[in-house]
């Protein structure tokens, strides 16, 4: 079960329908992929996804350097492997690019560990359940017209989703944001949960005013209204609103989550796999949040997060935004409004070798 070799690749998956997110044009999903092969012939893989090309090759180069350090280590000792990589890169860490570089390797190691033992990663992490409700998070960008936004919502509900998440934050007045909520509500009816992500757009005062208006309009989830470093502001918003307030996807280490949770700065702590550095530290943050009575959620990568979120008792829902689907033979199955843990070992995923070859960047 020792690591015999590590391969690192950069992939660019072009989008059929480019969009604007967080003020940036997005025309492709960039991946840094790590593949780990053990002395027993087990193959594990993992990846991160970026919306911009900048620094992707730098991350891949760092992942390659870190991969050389872990050859000969046992894939069942993920914590020891993670700590070796973190210590080796501590002069450029903690967090930041170092965590992004570690993440594909850490995911690949957990994949290989599960395959070596013949068990899904969700079971290795605790196995609390085998499915979780999912919400549609792709195709609800603030650049869409009200008509296109409503059409995306109807399409998601037709696919079985009972919750959708809109990107908001670019209207001149709170009433404009409410109009976007109402357009979706008119399209999907009263039984679908409407969640919103403001992508850290507002000042605290604006977020408080708009949050109250959106709560009155019937939202179920209020995400990233202000900058993630304004923990005191997040605490004020969380205390003022009855709806679930979510933040955390921009945080890089467990201490940042501790400060957020001690301040009661959210009801649900969102954990980004790339920024936290993979599965190994993700589980520590989830346990910390559980101790504070907070829920946890993931950020993109639903095919990986379904294992993590179903393994812990304080997860509620999984974000469904399949940015890597074209690299895989199949995404985890959806059963009604729920995503189901794949039955195979590891993460239960299989790469499409033709797609990987086609999307790999060679220069």
C-alpha cells in the first residue's frame, strides 16, 4: 500500500456556455490533477478546479514537488502524509497556494486508501448515511436576465432538485435582489427552497438591509454577504436574521474557522477542499463546527463532497455544480433531490481516459 509513483497534470475543460461569476468572465474550468499508484497496483486520483488560468501551472508545479516527497509512504497514513507535505512547504504556507497544491494529492491518497481496503471514503470517514439532499447551483449567475434565471430554475426542478442557489449582489437596490427571488419563486412554486450567494459584495449596512428584505421574500440561505475577514460583521448578520447564514469557503486553516465559530459568525460553515488542503483537514473543521453546534457544507466538487458530508452528522445539503463531469465516466447518481454515495471503493469515480487526454494542457 506504499506510494510507488505520482503523476500531476493540468487540464482545461472549455465551457459550452461561458458566464460571469464574482465579477469575472468564466470560459473554462481548469484542473490540477494528481494520480497516485501504489506498489500493489492501486490507482487513486484527485483534483482541484479553478475558474481562471492564473497560477494553475504554479499550483501544479508545487503539487509535483510535493508528490516527490511522499513516494514510499503508506496511503493508509493520510495524516502523516499531509503533515509531511505541510511541513515541507511551511515557508510558503500555511494556507494559500500550499494548501491548493496539497489538495489533489490528499484526495488521491484517500481514493487509493479506500480502493486498497475495498471501502468507500464515506465509510472510512464515519459512514453516517449514504445520501444527502442536493441543491442546484449551476446556471444561476447574476449576469442572467430574470427570464433566463426563471428558466434555469424550472429546469433544475424538472431534474428533481428541491432547492436552488442564486448569485446576487449586483442590483442597485435591495428591491432589485428581491425581484430576482420573486422571478424564481414564480417559476418554481412555494415548495422549492431558494438560497442566495452574495459573493462578498456588500458593506455590512447594505448586507443587513438587503438580508432583511430577502428574508421577507422567503429565502432559506444567505451566503457570503460581506468579506470573510469581517467576522464581527458576520456575527451581527447571523444574530439579526432568522435564515441560515453561510460562510467560510474562503478560509484556509482551522484557526480561522475557530475564530468564526467562536464569534457565532455563521449557522453553516462552508469548507472549500482546495483552500483547506484536502480531505484530511476538512474532517477536522467539520468536527470543530460540530462542537460549536454549527452545520457544515462543501464548496463545488460534489462528487468528492458527497463522501465527506454523508460521513458527518452536522451536514445538511450538498452543492451540485458538476464542473468536472466531463472528465468522469459518470457523476454520483441523483435519486430525486438527493445525491447518493457511489457504490465503488474509494470515491467510486472513474476517469474517462479519452476526455483526460483531450483536455490535458501540454505546454
